[in-house]
C-alpha cells in the first residue's frame, strides 16, 4: 500500500526546558526529529513524511531532517507549520499530504527510538483489515483514582491488567483518520482540551482501535532525564 507519515515536531518542549524546540535536541549527536524520520523510512514502507514544525522553525526542522537522517531513496519529506495543540498539528500535517496514501502513520519526534520492525508490524496490521492500530505496553505502577481533595484521598485501585500505556506510531486507514480528525476538530470548537492521541479520535467515532505490543525503547522523551534513558537504550542496541 502507499503509506505516508505525519511526524509531529511542533511542540516547544516546555517540560524539557531547552532553548530550541525539543525535536531539535540531539540524542547521541543527532536531532530527535532526524532519528525518528530515519526509523520511519528504514521500515521500507513510507513514501512521504510530513513534519510539523513550530512557527519560525520550518527551515531549521527541514534542514535537521535532511542533513541528520539517511532516508534512502523514494522518501519525500516536507515541513508544515504545526498548530496550537498536537491534535491541530496532526490535522495540519494530514491536510498537506500530497500522496494518495491508503495508510497514514502518526508519529511523535519525541519518540525517536521506535524500531523499523514495529513500523512494519503496524502497517501490516492495517493491511490485514484493521482501521486503526496502536502500540502499547503494560503499566508497571499500581494506579489509583483519587478525589479532588488537598491532599487527595484514594478512591479506588484500578485493575492494572486492563491498562496499557500507549505509544506512537499509530497507524490508520487514511480515510478513517481524516474522518476522525474532522469530527475531532468540530468537537474541539466547544471543548477546552484536545484528545491526546489520534486513536482517541477514532474511538470517539465508535470504531475499534486494535492494540499490538509496543516497545520499551519507543519511550517518549519529555524531560532531560528521559534523554539519558534514551541514550542508554541506544547504547544497548535500540
Ligand atoms: N506537538 C506538536 N504540536 C503541538 C504540540 C506538540 O506537533 N502543538 C508534538 C511535539 O513536538 C511532540 C509530540 O507532539 O513530538 C508530543 O508532544 P510532547 O511530548 O508533549 O512535546 P511538547 O509539547 O513539545 O512538550 P511539552 O508538553 O513539555 O511542552
Ligand atoms: Mg506537549
């Protein structure tokens, strides 16, 4: 199938706290966004990558990908300005896809160490007939629901066996993802917060989201401390 990817890199990285956008921060010498793009391309599945960039950083993000990543032949990369929320950024990326892609991957530059194999498994699962497919890992901590007191009081302990921590890339039949984002944008007009992942928009349409095994190395880099952990995964062969 024709596969395109929206690679989100338009966040500012507030919790990371660097002077440049988080996607430009180097991991073992290369910007996060370049490593993420290279791993999408290394799957051999992706023919177009649109990167969402913060306003004022479009050229810099483009240069970081072109000089920092070996994308091989046949992968077209372009950059668009992101939006105010991650959801708005993905919508902008989707709108700018030129290919008539049948499958769209949505991936965060903040998860640079996803394996090409996971990308292949995601695409294969969509091809096998699932409209939406996400990688997820079991939750390790005990999770409790608390009330809004100060300090809060534990209300109940959630059954951890039924919980998963969700990662990216998330893979979709292209028409389903477009429909989910259109409905999501219409809802966002009267809701304060956007949904935090694309699969959530598909769930809101009442469609099933298929879950496959994720990878520890596909962890999200949120803080400086996470960058050190990602470096450890790299050294261990991720
Ligand atoms: N993102 C985006 N557009 C936004 C906000 C986020 O494209 N308006 C992207 C980020 O660049 C990142 C991914 O969404 O690749 C996940 O977001 P997160 O890890 O929260 O990154 P930031 O929003 O940059 O970090 P912070 O929340 O700490 O500011
Ligand atoms: Mg954020």
